C-alpha cells in the first residue's frame, strides 16, 4: 500500500516542482516547531533581526484539519513584550534570504501577482484567502494567534513556512498583506507523503 501511494505522489510532485529543501513527495507536518537562531542549514527557525526576534525565541505552528476547513494556530515565546508582530503562512521553506520564503499562501491565487509583484489586492490578500496570524506579545514575551479557514492547503502546492514580520498586517488596497520587514521564518517539518494522512496540510 505504501509503495502504491508513493508511485502516485512522485510524478505529481515532479510536474509541479518542489522547494529545494524538500524531497519530492514530502508534505508539511501538522505540527512544526523551532527555536529561532541566526541562519544555518541545520536550523528550521531563523531570525533575520535579533532585536525583534531574539535568538532562543520559539514558534510552534499547528494545522488541524476539520472536515473541509482547517484551524491554524501559532504559539510563540521569547519575543519582545508588548510588541505587535505580523505573521503569515508563506509558500517556500526559509533560507538565509528572507525573500526566498516567497509570497503568502493563497487559496485563490491572485492572477495579477507574480514574483516581482506580490498580491496587494484585498480581494485576494485578506485573512480569509491567506493565513494571517498577527499577534501582540504579552508582558512575558509570549504570543498566540489562531485562524480558521474554510479550505485546506493543497497537497500539490504545499505551504512550507511561517514568516514573522515587524508590523501588523496592512489591509488597504495597494498594500494589503504587507507587514513590514520579514524578521523571522519557521520552516514546517517535512514528512514523506505516505506517512501523512490524506489531506493533511
Ligand atoms: Cu508574510
């Protein structure tokens, strides 16, 4: 049974292309967590600005599928008390370059967007079509956010990262989805597809 599923999954992955950090049939695990460090190949969680996301801060991203919908939760520790962070699920794994996490994951993809021009149309760049997890850290530096979406991540174009930004997410036309600098990034844990239940995102 495992072999048959693999044979189905591999040609699909080759057709659509996969992020460099992931093996062909991998899917993101339902729970991913990491401790933010400055970049190295070994860390799943990288901070790009240690004044905003100190080394040793942590993030845990949980994706729970509930029938046709999903609930996405973010728990963070070790951040700057009282500071507001923008946070979104992005498409690519994290690297040493913040931009390489790519655009926000969109359920309905904005046809006007491309790699040089990210989606800033509120019809697409909104918290119902993307996963927004903005939060304000409490007095202990802990943060929590949750979002319930009426859809699930596609297995053919997995969502590989959580990006923390320096500002609350903007919502006006022309700037919707923007949230200042990318200050940290958590790569979701990769699992071989056959170890994942169907539909897990
Ligand atoms: Cu973002």
